C-alpha cells in the first residue's frame, strides 16, 4: 500500500465520521422537537457505513497481486429510527393528544453524547493516520536527497 492509498482510505473515514457527527448534532438539536414538516415528532437519524473497494490503478494492481482488497469507508445510507416516539404527559402542550400526552422524539441524549465521543475518537485516529502517512512520505523524500 502506498502513501496516497493510505491517505485516501483515511480521508474516506474522515468524511464518513463527519457525516456521522453532523447527524448526531442534528439529533441532539432536535431532541425536543415535537412537530416536523412530515408530521409528528423528529425521528433520530443514523448513518450506515460500509466497506467498499478503493478503486485506483495502483489498488487494482495490488488487489490482483494479493489476496486482500483495500477498502474505504462509505456512508451507504442515512436511516431514520423506526422505534415508537416516547410519550410524555404534558396536557398544556399544543401538540398533546386528548389524553394529555405528547409524542416526543426517540432521541436519548446520553446515547447521542456517547456516539459523539466515539465519532470524535475515530475522526482523531484517522487524522493521526493521515499525519503519519504524510510524515513518512516527507522522510522518504529527505532520504532520497
């Protein structure tokens, strides 16, 4: 694997984790949103990641020469949580049903914060990988002088 391939793999992970962090931020911002344009409360969103083959001329040649392919991370889709909304008793709320219950988003703030920490750590790890590849490339250039 060359330096640019490792940077491309890490860059794909950075992009995927950025999407994940944006979705988590949206979930946290809408944790109390009881009315959406689609009707009903906000539904939690999550990214589905998949490993997809990295397609560059070098990787295709490497894949033919080795038994393992080099994969990158890609966001395949963004899915809405299909769990039922949390019902909260609040008879004074304009969105309350006749029994006085309001359908609240199915967003667990603690779970979202844990997911944000995980996404941040993954992002940091990939930044470190890119910096390491860059450092190795620069050392290689210094050696060739």
